[in-house]
């Protein structure tokens, strides 16, 4: 686009061919970096106060993991960002595991994950695993509702941003959010 705005079609097109051309891969990185950085900053902001991984480090590690995927795997821009959010979440979980292994839990401050979605689940390694299992269980029943939770809780998107990202009406996103919260409470109570 000539006015400097980023077209979803440009990102999607580059996702499909970036692996075969270094210049296109560089252009893709320029286009997706700001959105990935925004999502990583949200994830890092919700980590414990002594967390040592920066948003930039999360994005860079996620990009390394993302770039190992084949270009033809990406359906479109939304698919890429959804996978990227999941990978960034896993980067933080891996970092927390490493940090915990070094400290063996000594003096680690516990914080809760989003209380409205994961009540009484701590934001530590075990808590993240519990949340991941509950989200996977929800995804097996209601994939779209699980995606809404992942984008909201771990991706930091607002309801209107989620609606735009997944190309659904905002009302549908809100309904999925309500369904997910109810069902996750049941899943967590069963475990």
C-alpha cells in the first residue's frame, strides 16, 4: 500500500513466500514486529514482578521459533498472529520453568492469572500448566471460544480487536467469552 499502512493482504502474501526470499522475509519482519511486540509486552506485563525476560526478547525468541515453520503452513495473517501469540506464551512458560529450576521455587512470588477466567490458578509453572490443560480441554469442545480466551488472556487483545482478528461480530466474541468463562470454571472444578 502506498500510504504507508499495512494491508492484511500484504502480510498474508509475504507469509506465503517469505521463506524463499530473504528480502521478503525482512519485509515481513518489519510488518509483523510492531504487533508481535505489542502482544509480547502485554504478556510480560502480566508476569511476576521479578521476571527477567523483556518483551523484545520474547518477540525475538518467538520469531526464531516461527521462522522454522514452512511458509506454506500459514493460512493468513490472523493464523500467523494466533500461532505467534501461542508461541510467545510458550516462550514465557519455558523461561519460567528455567527460572524455577534455577531457584527451585525459593522466594518466588506467586500471582494469579486472570481471575475472571482462571480463578485461584497461580501464575507460576504449575498454574500455567493447569491453565493450558483447561484451555486445551475447552478447545476440544469449543475451539472458537478457546481462541477468544487465548487472544484475550494471553494475547492482550480487546474484544473489538479479537472480533477484527478472527473476522467475527463483536457480539459473537462476547458470547464465546462468556461461554469460555463458564466452561473453564467447570473444567477447573473437575480437575
